[in-house]
C-alpha cells in the first residue's frame, strides 16, 4: 500500500461533518469558522529522527526550525496566513533535556519569523525522537488554493530553484549554502497569499516534483506536459530536480489569461509546462510518459 | 526535568499572538474564532506503542478507539463540543497494513460516536507505532472551563469511579468489564457542557487524581483538602484510586452556592474535598500533606 491507497481508504471510512469545506487529501483541510469570517486551514506534519532529519548532522535548533517551517509550508500552499500551532514531541532514547529545549528554541525561532503562536502540544517518551506539528491558519472565505482546480491549457509553474534541499543534505553541514537550503526551508507564505485569485491549483513541493505533480493532476483529473527546462539549483541535475523532494517551493497552475511574471519579490517563477487532457494523472516529460519518482512514506521504507 | 518544568520552559520561550485567549498549560488552548462567535478549543495527544497502550493486549480497533476517545476527553474537560480532528500515524517496524487500517476503523468508531469529523493527518514510518491526535472543538465565547478558577471554599468533585482503567489494564482483556473500562474510555462531553457556568475549574483525570489535583491547585494558586472517601471502582484500593491514571473522568470544583447533585444522567458526582488556603498546590489527604503520585511522562521513563 502506498500513501494514495491509504488516503483513499481513510476517505472511505470518513464522513464529512458540519463546517468541513474540504477534508483529507490536500495540503490542509479547509474548515468554516464557527462564527463566519475567514476559513480555517489545518494540517499536521510528523518529523522523526532518521526519517525526516539526520540526527547526527542537525543541531537541535536547526531541527526545531525545520519542523515548524515545513509544517507552515502547508499553509503557504493553500494561500493562507499562519495563526497558531501545536507541537507534540516524544523524546527518544538519546534525547537529552538540553537538546529538547534547543529544539523548541529553533521551533520558536521559525514561529516568530513566520508569525505563528505556539498554543499547545504533548510530551512523551519513545525510541526515536518524534515530533508532530499541527498548524492552524486562516484564509479569506472561499479563497483557499486547492490542488484540484487545474484545467487543460493552464500553465504549470514552480517557484524558486529545484533540488537544492537534497543537494544540501548530501553535501552536509560543512557546505553552508546548500545546508542552509536543507535545514532552513522557507515556506512561501507571501507568494501563496499573492496567488489567491490567480492560481487555479497549488501545492507545496515536499515529496519531489514528479510525485507532487502527479498528485496535483490526480486531484484535478487532468494530465500534464512538462518541458525540458526546469529551474535547477546550482550543481543539481535535471533528473535530481525532477525526483528530489523537500524544497518546499510552490507548484501551481494558472489560466493563460493570468499573467505570471518571471519573478515575484525576488523569487523566480518558472513556467515548466502545461496542463493537458489525456489519461488522468499521466505526466509527459518532453513528450514521453514520465516515470513517477519521489518519496512515498508508506511504499518506501526509510 | 518533569512535565511541569518543561511546560514552564516552553511558556518562557512563547509569545502570545492574535486570538490566543489561553495558550499552553491547560487541557486545551482557547482561541478566538477569526469571525467571532464560539471560541475554538485545540489540543493534541500522543499515543505510542508500549507507552500509552500495550501492543500485545489491544486489538488494533481498540487502540484506535482509545486514541481518539482520550484526545476528546480534553474537549470535555473544557466544557466544549468536538468538531474536527486530525490523526498522524507513524507505523512501527511490526505495523502491518491490516493493523493500521483496523486502527483507523477504531478511530472512526470513536469519532462517529462522539461526533468529530476526521479532516487530516500525516503518515510516516518509525520504530514503535506512534499516533498523535489533534482535536478541535468549540465552546460558547468566554464559557470554557479552565483549570485556574478554583477558589478557597469551593467543593472538589469527581465524576464516576476511580481506578478502573488501571485495574482493567492489570487484569487484561480476559476480564471484559475492567478491560472495556481501560480500552474504551468515555470522554465526559455531556457532563463538561453541563458544567459550563457551574464549575469554577475543571480538568480530566489522565495522570492520576493525586497529580492532576496538584496541577489544578497549582494553576488556581490554591491548596486542597481531600477526605477519606473516594468513589472506588470495584476491587480498587484507596491508594490506587489516588494514584492511578487514565480514568478520563472529570475533576472539577464549584462554589458552595452551586448545587451539584450526587449523580447526573446516571454518572456519579462525588464531593471528595474542598479547596483551601495554604501553601499553593499542597494537597492534604485526611489532614496530612499528601505525597504526589501519578504518571509524569518526562520524569518517569516508560
């Protein structure tokens, strides 16, 4: 079973409920605020020693920063503004108090930078250090950016440069430029908010362009044609940019009538292809059906 | 470091933010809905193989039920109504797909019973099966029941019978009455809602009466005097009822002017003592300072 099958199984056993505008299957759920006004966005992200970060390479503070920043990327992907978050931690066998406090200081640094208030959490013990970050944001009612709105003819865009995070991870902390890219992901919150009313679909790049684009197409019921030009992080190959994840850039689509500039507030916006008719979720790379690569947490054991 | 020191450290590195009516340190955070109307209640609870449940004794379905029911108990403790929840799971080395699906079916059973809609989650792999449940509820604006409102002279009450969960755990699944009490905790949602406007302070009994009462006194800046009579689950001793956790009954205080009946909708409500002046958080049991027992997730390694 892969993540898609798992999510499908969960959907089958889940009923909607009052206020559920959109449930599981997107970067965030969209919920109607009980008193009206902006919609609520909620999402949760696990961050586990050895799975999501290399305990030996990360300082505690870097790990905490990254745990919160990547969770906030889901709010960015929906076009929302962060408000509140909760952090559950289960300390591993080797987790020292000092390490855990430094982790929370790194988490607080990201929270302050991106304007989210820590309002709760839980603490326990386990085997491998485990953290789960729940983020709650808001978006004007009806303006959240789902994955499911892409239409044939829409342009496909990515922000920034691809493959830098995995490149930085491979090079390690001794190569600061790449390492910073890996350890300090920047949720594209301002860009996501700017894309409200412009993008037809949007998601963040967490598991690799190939797999994430495949998911966007699946949610939208469309196919995609990707050209040979991807915006590459220096030193990264086309194949790596296609496959490698955790860049936390935005992948979005926009109708031809919407003008997307080549950059916005210093961040490159690159048109990498076009939404097409054709077999649902099929992605064509340079005209040929592409092999879907990328990281699946259930299918791929760490 | 124990949980109290950890929470204090987190509070020191946390700033409030817009809409934060009450942050960390209670059963739930209380947040102002962005559009006005009812307040939001949010809380998160980890549920880990070997720490929070015995993998060998629980069926997958029981484990899933329990994970959600105990998380919803935090909504009950605040006098709220459940709305939505998110479930993150990290599958352990021995977690089979079938087990994980059955776990989610048990979770869905509790969610249906207590009227909460699953709206999200995350899935990953780890060493020991780990689950984190985030619950979001609502409560009429300004009516949430905090831990911090107990005043000298208030009566101290508990719902139901104490010690049954741990008794059931020790006896194991072959003794259905006790086991059901352990495996299927019942969040006291209706009681919590009824206590709005009546109770001066309220929390749920998760880590044992002794430790939880100590925490309530600490939050309220008061002491407590407990009599010799506790409502005991059949077969449970006074010392066990004082120490053992996970009953998920409500512990609450009410001013003398508020009449609390001996039972409500079939659930016993027992006056076990009175809030007192005296050293903050000191608990007197039958006139003598009590030793604080109970489970601390950080101080007590599993």
